[in-house]
C-alpha cells in the first residue's frame, strides 16, 4: 500500500509597515496585512490590494526601485535584488526610502 501525502501551500500572515509617503496609496494604512512565502510574494500581494502602489515601488521593467530598502523584523536591509528571501508567519516587512544624493 502506498502512502500519498499532499503538499499544501501554507498562507502566512506577514505585516508590511510602509514609509509614511506611501500611506496615501493605501487609503491611509501604514501597516498592511499580506501573505506570501518570500519578500517579493508579499510585495506582490500588497500591490494586488493597492494597485496604485505598484507604480510607486517598481520601474518600467517591473523591478523594485533602488531607493527603497526592505527590512525584515527590523534586521539588516534587503535591497530589491534580494527579495527572493523567505519570510516566516508573523514577520514584519518595513519599506523605507534610502537617502540619495549629495
């Protein structure tokens, strides 16, 4: 007899805390609940909930803009090229702007 197990994708609840400038694109919400298994999946869910936010976060190729830093639970920043990093249920992502210029 063969034992067959079915894999289920677990939806994890991840909170995203946004830079105050971005609140105007989320109906005033500074913290938004999302789901996903990676940083990028959570950001995609955020953009699905608030489509106007996508043009604020991404360039014409769909890449995250380089002047945002993303932190997981206030740890080291993940820049756009590292958004495939996994997240865990209950994590908080923080999206902040990175100062540029001289």
